[in-house]
């Protein structure tokens, strides 16, 4: 038992270190660059002129947050948290990024097993989440863009923590009610699209309470959602949301029919959940992966029905089923969101998958899952495989990142206008097409941030 828990802790620490190093040594790309400037979001707006003053103080950060709320979006962490933390430099940002990902994995595991203590008894599941959601993430910008971490990964993590606490016994004391409402408020102000998914999941939980549990709990449950409702209203009705809707950047994808966008979104996000770089290297294909998961669900469903547990399973997991079902329809409504919201959908999917396996109550399976030596052996083998497969590009990435930092520093001190730097290793997890693209660094905004024109060669 202690060995499995220690292994789980080691996996979380490894995840944290991996993200910290990857984030610290990567160059800034995409939205991370304009967000370092005052009113930097104007870079993406057709009718605005961007300021070229870097944010250096907390008052400037707060003023910048107010500007975004009024002109771009109501997302609190997108507007305030990213700017606030950025003032303290890349080191602090990297630590926050690593901690958020570790907390994300831990919250997914805790909700899957309905108990955070039990989650640490399953290092193999935690390692699987690490591989799927971090190491070979569907949208690897999460790993190299601070703005995407605070816009999507952080709110999703708070959602999962909120759902985990609601999945247990509902609190009655006043201080717990206040705590839940504060957490709910934090979830509500996170993201207007993700908030809709959470709202439907909370509705599913409410139905379960009314029709399956004691009805007297209904009003206790409603009291816990006041904070979420207030927070979501503040986020959704931000003046910036309505202005952003009219911006040309959000018109992409609306030319097709709703059902075309719906099926395209489903296909895109299912593909995104497939950790291709890991499974392809051991002989798996996307088709085999989908067939294997579908077969496993089918077998478990048969056992659930045979054990007459189907009704109980549906009611206990109705909130997860609601979230899994609603998400694709939201993608079709907002195709510009793309696969960024797959984090929540993917987490719900794998949480449900584990709960299906547990509910099936297949004989000998619990013994196999809990068998200490098998768990530890498989974890160690997979972990060593990850190290062997990725040590080359990862060490090269850090080495070249250090070289970039030194070369840019020396070029600025020497008053040079250009600096030639080596290209990063060709690896899709690094977004090498963007990192190594000289055209990116010719833009005024990049030259303004780095203080010199970068030329990868």
C-alpha cells in the first residue's frame, strides 16, 4: 500500500518537474507575447491599436485586467491571474504551471475513484492520466503557453475539485456552505463556455438528489450553487464578451452548417484524446485504440446489467453523463474554441471509464488492479519507456532553450538588431512548426518583447 502511494507521489512530482522545465526553457509564442503588454489583446482586434509598453507592476496588471473585461472577455483567470503572476517573472510562472498540472491529474484521479486517498493507491491510473493529459497532450500549447494554462487548465481543475466535493456528503454547517460558494464563484468566473458544461453537470447532480437520494437534500444543494451562479453571470455578461463575438477572429467555422460543425468537433476531439506519439511507438493505431476502449466499455456494461447495477450507475454518474453529452453540442455552437475545451471532456470520459470498470464488479479484476507487484512493475516499465523514448529531444530542448536565452541577452547588450539561434528539435509536442518559423519573429510584437529580431537556423 505504501509503495503504491509513494509511486503515485513520484509520478505527480515528475509531472510537475517536466512541465516546469518545459515551460521555463521554451520561447514565448502565440498569445503569451501580446499578453505581456498593456492592452496587448488589441493585437487581435481589428479596430484597436496595441500599446508597446510591457506590464511591469501590479497596478498595471489590474488596469490591464479591467480593460480586457470591458473589451475582450469576462474570464477572470485569463484577464487577471495570468497578468498578475506574469509580473513576478518566468520562474514563478513555471512553478504555477507545474503545480496546476499536478493538481489537475490528482483531481481527475480523485473523482474517478470517488476518494483522493484511493486515487493514490492506483499509480497506474495516475500515470495513464499523466501520459494522456500532460506528456502527450491533445493541445500541447497548454505546456508551453501560460495564457492557455490559466484560461483552460486552471478552470477545469477547479471544476473537478468542485465536483469531487459535491460528489460526497453535502455539508450543512455555515462555514462549509460559505467555502463551497467561494469555490463555486471561482468556477463561475473562469470560462463562459466551460461554465455551461459545469452548469449541466450540476443539473445532473440535482436530478440525482431529487429522484434518487433524499429530497430534503435538494435545498442544501441549491444553497451551494449560489456562488457559482453569481460568478458565471459576472463572467458571461462581461461587456468584452459581446464585443469579442463581433470580432473577426471568432467568425472562423461559422460558414458551415451546425451538424457539420458538430460531427467535425466530435471527430477532432476524439482524435485529440488519442495519445498517438506514445501508443504508435508500441504498435497501437487510432482504430485499435478506439476499438479496445469500445470493447472494454461493452464488456463492463454487460457485467453492470447482469449485476442489476445499471440504474444505480446511471443515477450516481448522471452529472458525468450530462457533461460528456453536452460538450460536443457546445463545440458546434462555438467552433472557434477548437480543442481547447477537450481537457474537461477528456477528463470526464476517462473518469467515467474507470467508474464503469469499477461498477462492472468483474471477478478477479479487483485483485488484479490492487496486486501490488503487478502495479509497480507496469508503472516502472512504462516510466522507463517514456524516459528512453523522449530523453533525446527533451535534453536537446533544454540545451537549446539555454542557448537562446544567452544569445538574445548578448545580442541586446551588444546593440545588435538580429540574432541567429539554433532550431529546436523536430518534435510535435514542442510545436516546432511555430517555434522554428522565422516569420513569427519578424513581427513587431515579437521584436518589441525580445528586443531583437530572432532568426532560427
